[in-house]
């Protein structure tokens, strides 16, 4: 199946909402995307759509988050105390594909395109995190996030909490980005 992948445009928003409403059993994900756009927590060049015959059939949303450490560690000085932000990171999701086109490779194409675009669109960002199906995301290179020191802000199954190391991820021997992920405010307001 042939689809075209590109960044979303404002004119796509109603069709994107329809894809989200069709793919999820409740409107929370569609409402979340709208709230994240309003908060300007997303990365427009990394919020992608899949088009087939001119119709939006898939969508992947990407937001900026931060890794926060409650206590400063060596290499992460904090002026005046408080919370040390060790690194920005990206959050993949929500992602949706029209129900009758699921399992046709559209989601995989969106993820592949995201990971291809990230180094140019968000240079210096070391990680992409996802809370998702442990049987799906590892095929793209996602791995358990907790062993990397990336912790969720709420209880989630370890196997569903994953991260993808980008080219900006420090090599062994250098300080690694660790901490608790601080999502955009809309995540807690909508979900």
C-alpha cells in the first residue's frame, strides 16, 4: 500500500481528529492532541500524517518533554537549587491509523519517518520515549527505558515504558540523560 508521509498542516486538523476518533474507543486522544497544539508543546515538523489518495489515514504526534532530576547530580549543576533538567526528550504519541487500514504498515512507516527526521528537526535531543505495546516498538529500536535511567512520572508496566536512543545520546563514559519525564501540562489535564 502506498502512502505519502509529511508534516501535518492546519487544514489537516479535522481529518486528524476523525482518524483519532476512529482509532480509539474514546475521544481522550483526540482532545489531547488539540490541547497539546494549544499549549504549543508539539514539534510541528515531527507531527506527521500518512495520506492515501489525498485522504489522511494515519497520524503520529510528537511533543517535547524534559527529564528532571529531583536532586542535582555531578554534571548537572542547578543555580539556586531546585530541580535539575538533565535533557530534553521527545515523546511519541498518540499515534493512530484508520481502523480498516491497521496492520498494513502505515504506523511502521510513520515511526520510521519520525526517527529519520528527528536528528535534523531536533538536533541535540538524545531520546524519544513512548508508552506503548512491548511487542511493537522494539522492532524500531525502542528498548526498556528504566535501565537507561529514564523513569515515568506515574506507574506503568516496565515493558511498556520504552525509549529510542538518538545520535545525540552520549556514548558510554559520558554523563547519561536520566530522570523522571515531565510531560507537557496537557497530558495531565486531558488524560
